[in-house]
């Protein structure tokens, strides 16, 4: 009966697939997230993001003007981000990281890295 044999023939293939997925999973079981911040209307949107250690923040400039993502305490600086350009940074450690646009200092944001999930 080929209708009954077919599922059995697929079993080894499924086993290999499951093992492959398990091998690719991060050791801790938690998956690092990517959070996006838009730069639009001369503001960071959202201005405040909460993430976990190891997560990535990606800023994308949707304004017609050039902006930067510059940490107030140093530590990171995107440099000039022209329209449509993105800047990404991984935050490995917990803490509060305030930043602003170096060209328009009234543009401010903060990345809050909490405890591991
Ligand atoms: Cu700016």
C-alpha cells in the first residue's frame, strides 16, 4: 500500500529536519530580537525602546534631511545618516543608553537594555 508507506518513508527526512532546526537554535533558547526605530519628522520614533542584552536596534532615516545616532556618553555614533540610510547596533550589556542627533541636538532617544529574557 503506497498510501501507507509514503509517510513512513518520510520519517528519516523529518528526523533530519528536526535535528537541523535544533542545531540552529541559540544555546539559551532565547532568540535575539531586532527592534526598529524610524527617524522621521526630526524625531526618533519611538524615542524610547526596551530590549534585552544581545538584541539589535536598527535606525532608519525616513527624513529628507541627514541625521546621526550619537550616544550622549560616547560608545556609539552612526556618523552622517543620509535619507534612506540605516544604522544598526547590537547592545550586549544591560544599561540605559541615551542618544541624540549630533546635527539637531533636540532630537533625543534612549535604548533601555534590561535583564536577559
Ligand atoms: Cu538630525
